[in-house]
């Protein structure tokens, strides 16, 4: 993808702070971190979102997050937990699949804002989700 900033980062045409790399993925520091050590896992092959990605990449990414990135963040930065997130369609700013790896610290105040007034009754939503 010619105009994709993450493809440019993967090819080395744009700078990044790379903390891990292998044949399938590159892991960079988020330029606008939520917490210290906020990382982005990027597949090397361009794909847009979860509807587009090869599941082999997902499996590999989660294995690297569990076995390599979490120990790194825990041992070097002292995080005590990890929040993983990934935006698709609405809310996705960069249209090259990426998993946010957000280290969590005691009292980090990371929180998600949401509109409680939009919430329907739990039973109503459950009923809608039944395949009848
Ligand atoms: P999303 O809303 O999930 O698409 O988030 C895209 C993320 O990419 C944001 O958290 C940005 O801070 C991050 N980002 C954008 N440009 C760069 C860049 N050049 N290097 C590192 N992170 C970036
Ligand atoms: Zn791309």
C-alpha cells in the first residue's frame, strides 16, 4: 500500500521505535502512548482490519505478546497488567491492522468513556442477539 504510514514504517521509509521484529510482524512504540510502553503490533503484510487478516498472523501476534512483549514490559517497566485492543471500521484511525498493547500500572487511571444513555436493557439486547 503506497500511502499507508504503517507500511512505510515497516519498509523503513518512515522512522519508528522498533522493540521487536520477525518475519511476520513488527512491534513499534506508539507515538501517542496511553501509558509508558504502549506498543503497536503491526503485521508486515498490509491488511486493513480483522475482517481481512490471516488468522496465522493473529495467532502469532498473540503468542509474541504473551511470551515476549509482556515479560519485556513487566521486567523493564514494571507493569502489572496488559490491556489489548484493536479497532475496526468506526474508531480506526490507521487502516493497517494493529493490536494496541497497553501496559497497565497501579493507579494509571486508564478508563473508557461511553454513553450510558445509549444503553438498552440487557434482556432487550440479549433478545436481539438470539438467532431466531
Ligand atoms: P487506531 O485508532 O487504533 O487506528 O490507532 C492508531 C494509533 O497509531 C494511534 O494510537 C496513534 O498514536 C498511532 N500512530 C499513528 N502514527 C504513528 C506513527 N508514525 N508511529 C507510531 N504510532 C503511530
Ligand atoms: Zn499498510
